């Protein structure tokens, strides 16, 4: 049997219970807007767990939004943004005259969300809102402010609850800080 490398240290920042409670609160905040013909656009890959939990919470409140996915990439296998945003997979829904909620895992440099918002506004949506699970307290490359925020996050590299490093650690039920030497 081959020896496996030691797993890197991950310091928990937000527990599964704390995340679940915050997702429910975000759903209530979003529901209070009474948006008409709502389309949830989950930015892949990192937001898939958060988006699924948020849609479930909205469903429990009686909302039935359409759900679509926009796969954008700017990190690759690195812990910092490349500075360029690529569309890996575009969404399929028509947005003309509809309310749109972009759901993303983390607001960091701002490039990805600014790109997504401009793209969807250009498709003639009535309104485009942004909901992020984490707002990383770091210097932005692009000025953008989310409408809904789960948690403020220190300027560290985080994994878990859908977030990754080179497609690893997405399966963690909590969000943790990855050791700098990982």
C-alpha cells in the first residue's frame, strides 16, 4: 500500500451549523424583495453547494425560482486570480425582463462578479442582484458591492463547502482557512 501525503492543515472558520443558519437568513432577505420571475444563476464551480442550499431554503419559503449555471474561471490551480475571466460554460435561460440573482461562493478580487453582472445586464435582465456566501476583506481589483453577504471573511485562502484548491476540499461541510504552505 502506497503512503499518502499528509493532509494540509485547515483551520475552521465557519461551521456547518453556522453556515446553515446564515443561508436560511439570506433566503428570508431575498424572499422579502418579492422579485418576479426570478432566475438564480449559480457561478460554478465553487458556489454549487451554497446555491443548492439557498434554493432549498427559498423553496421552503414558497419561492420557485428558475435555476441556471454560469461556469466562469479565473483561478485555475492557483490560490490567486489570473486577472482574466473565461466563460467555461454559458447559461441557457433567457433573461429579458427578468429578475436575476447571481449566487457565488466568494467575492475576492471582484473581477468574476463584475464580469458576470455586466454579462447578465447585457442580456436585458430587469434587475441583477448579487448574493455571495463570503465577502473576503481584501483589496479589490474591481469595485463591486454584493447585495447579500453571508459572512465577512479575513483575507486568507479558504476551502470547503464547495470551495477548493485545484478541485480538492470542496466536500468539506464547513469553511476553513488552508495553511499558507499547502
